[in-house]
């Protein structure tokens, strides 16, 4: 449809949009669908060749659009205005968040890992160039119209916006859970989480392991049997929260509620830290994010992780006499984050603590 609009209206912005959608879809087609799915660097079959041809076409469109009318120079000036260090940091974070190459590290295949990173960097650069061309080709009034639309939503909804968005997220994630996921765990991680949640709901840290042939029949990658004890290998934070839903007979409802609650918490944080306009934009984008809604409908720990992080950050913005108890509560939430996802807890907890130390004069604290 976008390509047809580009052909009919003969506007380069639509051409850039069509190239981005087609190229991003082709890049997904070149990705192995398994958990540590890697990019197919050596194409096999007609479909892979077609995907590479589409990516090449996207590259050609982006290059043709940027290498005319001084757009490449304008893009370079924009990078300098934003800060080359910030752009490099964003690129590093995007590459560091990739799941696909991590399987090669696990198998100590460092050469293949490096090739995957180079290929992912190339795809990221192509997508970034295409989006930059699209932004430059948009009619000048569009950004102002988008900002005005966000302002209208903010003014008309006011304090109701995050709660309306939270209601939508609750309904959307619950619908996905009931109709698409059938209230069942879909991947091995979810099975292990639910197993441990049921164990906790029974009031135990572990249950007696099955014996004999049953031990092999009930074997699971993420559920261990050691010295007659049967338990999940995952940290206890998320299973403990999920155990509340298990005890009430509604484990499928826990993540939708957490995902919905995260919306007003995130809105409050961004509103206080940056501006109400950006908070409204973040709220709207989060409410329609496919990844956010899918994880909110699952039995995975990501939704709780985000809620803990945003809640802790919101508490660190507290001023006045309630600052110390708020910061103590933020530290407790970071501890819960470590018990939920240890790597995120360590990384985000340390960085948050260092940032918080720059906002207070420790000598002025009582005692």
C-alpha cells in the first residue's frame, strides 16, 4: 500500500517509507526464527536471495535520496548537533541488546559472533539511513501537526490519559492471553516460571523430585533435579509475584495487570523528568507497542522488570522530607529487580545508584 502511494503520488517520502517497511521485513526473513536466531549471511534458496535483493533495493533508495540536495551533509550536521558520542552510545546499546548473536558466544564461536555483529551493524545503518531520508522528506508541517496532535490529546485527556492507556493495555494484553496464548505457557522459560510459582504457592521452595522413569519423562531444560529436590533454575523474584496469581487461580492475569500499571508509572516519571508532552508521546507509543503488549500477555518476567525500574526511578525524583524513605524504597525495588533478572538488576542498579549520588550532598544527610 505504501509503495502504491509512492507510485501514485510521486512523493519521495512515501518511497522511503515503502523501502523501510520492505527492507525491515526482508531482514526479518533472513533471521532464523529460533530463540538465538542468527542472520543467514550465506543465502540458501530463492527466498533468502529475494530478501537480500530487497535489502539491496532499500540501500539503493536510501543512498539515492541522501546523496541529493545536500541531505547527506544535513544528516552529518544533525549527528554533530545531537552529539557523536550520543549517537555512538545509542548504536552500542542497540547492538548490545541483540539476542541473535548471543548463541555464538555461548558456543565460543567468536568469529561467527563478530560476523553477526558486523551484519547487524550494516542492517542498522541501512535502516537508520532510510528513516533519516524519510524524516527529511516529510512535509515541513507534519512534525508540527504531530506535536499539535499530542498537545490536543494531552489537553483533552489531562490526567486521564495514562489511566485510559492503562485500561487499553489491560484489555489488549488480556485478550491476547485468552485468545492467542490460551492462558498457557508458550516457551520453556514460561513453563519453568509457572512451575516455580506453583511451588511457591504451595508454600515450598522446592518439591520432591520424581523418581525412576518419571524423572526422565518430566525432564526440562530449566527445571533442575538435584539431590531429590525439584525446582526451577530461575531467580525467585518473578515466580514469587506470579505465585500470587496462582494462589488466586488467575496466573494469566498477573502480567496484564503489571503491564497496565506500568503505563501511569512511566507517564509520571517522564512527565517529571522531561515534560508532559514527551510523557504523553511515550504513553501512546508504549500502549501500541507490539512487543510491550505481547510480553504483557505472556508469563515472562519482562513486564515486572520494567515496572520495578520505572518505579525506582520515579522514587529517586522525590524531593523534600520524603526523599530518604523514597530512596530507601527505590533501593528495595532495585533489590527486587536483582531477584527478578540479576544482570539487569546489577547493571541498572549500579548505574542508578551512581546517578543518584550525583543528585545529593551526602554530607547534608542527617546522622
